[in-house]
């Protein structure tokens, strides 16, 4: 099921880029709502609810990224639906992997889940890649023969993808699917800071304001989770 939702996520995202290739703003805006979808799916599928304060802290986490995008994006209905589908699939995948990693019956760890999920995702995506990208295998072989650096880039990219998925699973196992997606929003703020320090990229006041709100939301979320855990421990001790 995780492999299928990952396949759906990739296909919806790819279809959206075909429909609205230049509208990165809308992609980031809709993608910022992933924590909201994750909270909804987690509640529906696991029947576990967070403290109300935790849900409130999601507002600045999501709103900050939306503000940082700045301006009104170009709107395309079908593209928007595909982008929304990709966001929902990402949230559903996080919840499903959280269920699998925390299930006593499955007894899966992060490495085992990745071992089972990766081959299935490859089998799902390979036919789509062969159909959509004409002669992709031939082009890849040609580029690898012309420049060995290209092959090194592919291997390095694959290794990074492996570690990203593994760390995602580890974070989900030791925290929750919702925490993973909240950290995903915070990642954008960190990327902005790194780009300023290394590449000296210009950032608008609106962008800085938006990401500051997101970081503040992440801090508030962490504090709300900490207090929630403390209250649960106190209740157990009282009983």
C-alpha cells in the first residue's frame, strides 16, 4: 500500500508539472498543506487524536509557507487537482508507514519497510517512465558513455534518495507521521537560510516573514507535543 501511494504521489506530481510547468508557487502553496492532510488521515485511520493545542500550532506551520510564496499563483483547475492529489498521497503514505512501523503484528523496522517498498515502487514506476519518457534507457546509456560523471551523479542521487527515505522512516517510527510533515515544512526555511549563506540568493521581506512564521510554528508544535507527552505521563502515574 505504501508503494502504491508513492506511485500515486509521483504520477500526480508529474501530471501537474505537465499541466502547469511554470507554476512553482502553487506547488509549494498546496504542498504546504501536507501536515493538515496528515492530521486528517491519522485521525481517520488510527483513531488517535492529538491535543487541540497541537492542531492549533499547525496553522502558522502551514500559513508561513503560503505567505512565503508571495503573490497569487496562476490557477489551472486540473493541474490544481493533480497537485492536491499528490499532497494527499504524500500525507497518506506517511500515515501508512507510521502504522506499519508501529504495528506489533508487522514487526517492521525502517530498513525492512524500505526493503519491501522500494522494489514495488520501482515496478510500478518503470512502465510509466518507459511510456512517458521516450527512449529513456537509450538516452541514459548514451549519456553515461559520453561522460562518466553522469553515471556518478545517478549513483550519488540514488544513494541520497535511499538515505532520505530511510531517515524519513526513522523519524516516523520514533515520532509520528504528523511530526515528519511539520519538519518537512521547516525544511523549506532551512533551505532558504542555507541558500542565503552559500549562494547569496536574494530573499524578499515577504519570504523571510513567511518562513519566520513557519519556524515559529514548528517551535510551538514541538512545545505542544512535549507538553502533551508530559500530561499523558502524569495521567499514567496518577493511575
